[in-house]
């Protein structure tokens, strides 16, 4: 076994790998960019090395700097986590050439399975069923269109080099096929530097089932059962569970054997995942989609139902050990479900969010596990992936696991950064989810009913309570009577204090209930119902939801509107970095014209002109870091537009 392992990643996965290294008595080395100098994974590792400035291309994606860090600290092996370089064949090969053990499969296996076209051809030759689709690499637009017509609509266009849903396009109408192929190529080229596409038959209301495999370097390969990953949004998983309620024992065994054959076909070593798409109406008709040659985000649910530590077995296999068990020794006991907690705002279309974690409470207790990279004071920026942590619940059955996970999400507090915890809690209570009637389109179909857009009156009541409490006199000294919020006024009846507040739209709120403010808790009672909130600065949280309640100055807002009369201010929809500026002050623009691009957490958002007019102000340039709602530009409308608006 290795003495020292360098963890070439950050956030919750780095913390999770360090935890197993510590349990095994192996020294851990963390790496960090300037943005992560005080991050939790840095503090928890035995040693930490700075590898560069904040941009990932100059730090976490720099093979040279990672290898230097390994050499400086005497590491014998590198664990890549997931994301960044975890599925980069060049990095795996560079580690091997530097005399370091890469804790993962061989570079050849990564390269083979990273090419979706070659991967399909390889596993098909091994007898694994694949989704009907195009064959061969480097197909022209005409060849792709011909394959699509032969398969029959609807079809799915997929980048051969991609993953995570980027560049995937569902085409139902043959008339738009050429345009969709061109668009998919652009997205693939921008995301992966490779615009090679394949086309596959689209399966309506599919379920996404993946099989965890584990292989050593001595020819032993086993599967550890399946995970259901059908709850997705924009092709990104949000909830995963093990086992799946869809599969019976016979189908589970058949899919497991197919996954084992897929792993053998590429000479796999270590932990990996074989992903299948399954028609919900006939689970016996399963098809290979791809193989992820790394540890998966959702691996904890497999650990909980098998009792195995997958990171430990990754290390043991990389150190040359044999698997200590056979397929017949694998038992699935109980049920586990995982929710991905991300820095995003469901009420704003799931745009990335950011900020400083002012108050943190992560769930724990019987049957609950949290894998997290957070701590109070953590600065969540726009440079890296938005996933902050994972909350996992385990129980003897699915009903218990669901109940525990909903309760865990309700008790999750991350004030200062908006997250999707409340959305996930409501999703887990949806009747179809409770019944196990899942498919990959369910979240998108039901999303409007799962997003809380209205601000409850109790939130404003709690915010007013905090402000009233701050105005109350403290101590035994003299109190200015004009500072006491009694509602007294000269020559009239007392009038209750009113507060101008804003979450989204401005509200004038007059407290009408009873309230108590104690430390970081606020309790208000309205209409006989008691509500308890966590608080930090201007943030309030309850049941996984959080609200940033700011003071609103109606006079200043009115003056600002007057200053920009006849003009529209364009603001940043999320904290991020301006990557593209297409106009200059004085330029004439048309309605809907793209003016700027803001990027955050691997997501781009185009800022367009709200109407025809002239760019009157432009406050940013490429590379400018912006806060949410920061004014980026002002477009003064043309006379005709102004008259129409009036």
C-alpha cells in the first residue's frame, strides 16, 4: 500500500477521499488554487500544495503543476476524484511516465471508453446490447442526417467526446435536422474541442440505470448492483438511488453481467460505471450508453447498500491487490438515496449562485451521511462546478430512506449561498417519485410545481422581527425615545412600524404577529401557526429554502428610475465573469441582439437588448467579475420604441 497519495481535485470529493486515506493510515496531500487557499479539503489533508491561480486551466487542469506537487511531497500515487482530469487519458499516462500510480484505469481504457463511438463498437463486439444508431467515426452532416432518417424520428445527437449532457440535442422533426446537427457540432467543439457526433434512437420516457463495476489487475471483475439515476434536469442527475425499484433479480443479474463484459472488453481496472438506458415499460430491453472510467458522484449509495468503501478498493487495486471477494459474495441490503446540493437558484431558472457561507448546518444522525466540502466562511465563486455537497440517506427500505432524506434536506442550512435543497425536498415528495414511477423527463415536466417562487408572508414577518429587535434599547443607560419602535407620533394615534423589504419585488410589511429573536433563530407566529427560521445577516432559512431579505429604499429606487428614464439597465443574472462583449457605447442595437455573455460554473448566459436603441452605458469588459444584479449596460431606446412603451 502507498505511504502518500496526492488528491488531484477539490471540494467534497477531495474531502471524501482524504477521509478514506486517513482511515487506512495513508498520508494525504491536497492541492489548491488561490481561490481555495482556506478550503475545507486543504485543512483536512495532512499536507497541501498551492498549484496556481484561481482559473482551473492554470491550476487544477495543469498536469505539470500537479506532477510537481506530487514530486515535492513524495507522493507515490494520484487520486483524480471526478471532474477535471479524472477521465483524461493524457493525465493518466503522464502519471505513469512520472512513476506515479494513477488510481483509476489505464490510459488506454480511458481513451477507448471516452470515445463514445469506439466504446459502442467495442462493447457491441463483446455481446453487450447497444442503442440503435449510427456507426463509424467522422461522419459528415449528410451521413448523420441519413443515419437519423434510417433510424426514424425522434433521434438524439450526441458528441462522441462529451459527457454530462453538454451538446446533446433531441430532434423530433426531420425538417430541422440539418440546423440541429450544425448547432450540436458548435456546442461539442466549444465544450470538448471535438465536433464529432453520433446519432442514436431516442427512447421516450426512458430510465437511466447504471451498474457499478470493480476490477483488479488479475482478471477479476465483479458488479456491485445498480443505481437508478432517472431524476435529471438538463441531462444532469439530481437524485440517485440504489437499488432500482424497476429491476427484478433476473434483470439485475443480466445487466450486471453485461456491465462486467463491457469492463472486460477494454481491459478495465479499478472502479467504473457502465450506464444503460432502459425503456420504462420493458426493463428487459436495456441498452449500453457509455462507460464512466472513474468514481461517480453517486457512489455513496452503492457503498451504503453493499457495505464496501469504493475509494479503499480503488487504492487496493491500484496497489496491485486482488479483489477480496467474488460475485456471489456481493449482497445488496436496504435502500440508499442521494441528493446533490448545488449552488443554484431554482426561482431564477436554476442560474448559478454564489456568496459566502454565513451559517452552515449539515444533516447527520441515524441513516444520514453528508459528503461536503463546505464550512462556515467558505466563499462559493463562479469558477468551478456548482455542486457543494451530497446528502445521502439509508434505511431498511425505500420508504424509510425517502423519509430520512426529506428530513435531512429540510434540516440543511447554507445561509449566504442560494441552493436547491428545498427544490430537492419537494421533488422527493412528488407522488411519482414516492411511487418509483420515474423517467429522465419527469423533473422537466414537473419543475414548475416544484419551484417555490412566492415568498411566504412569514419570511417578511421574520425579517421585520429581526429589524425590530435590532432597534430595541439595550442596557440600563439612557434611551433616546425617538429610537424606540413604539409607533408613537406627535398629534396622532400610534402607528405600527412598517418596513420596506425586498427578496425579489419590493414589499412594505407591517408586523402583525408575535415573534422571538434568539441568537441565530427567529420564531414568528402568524394566524396561530408558529414558524421557526435560521438567520445570518440578511438571510433567513427554513425547510431547505433560503431567502435573502434586503432593505428597500423606495426614495432611492424612485430617483434611480428617474435617472434612467427612457432607458433599460441590463443586469447580471448570476455572479460570474463577463467572457464576451460584442458592443461599445454609442452602438445602435436591435431588439433581442446579443450584447454580452456572462459565464459561471460552466454555464453561459447571453445578455440581449430588451429593445432597439443605443448603448448608453457599458460598465464591463471581457474578464470583468460581476455580482448578481450588477448593472452591466444601459440601452436607451429609440424614439419610436420609447413612444410605443409610453
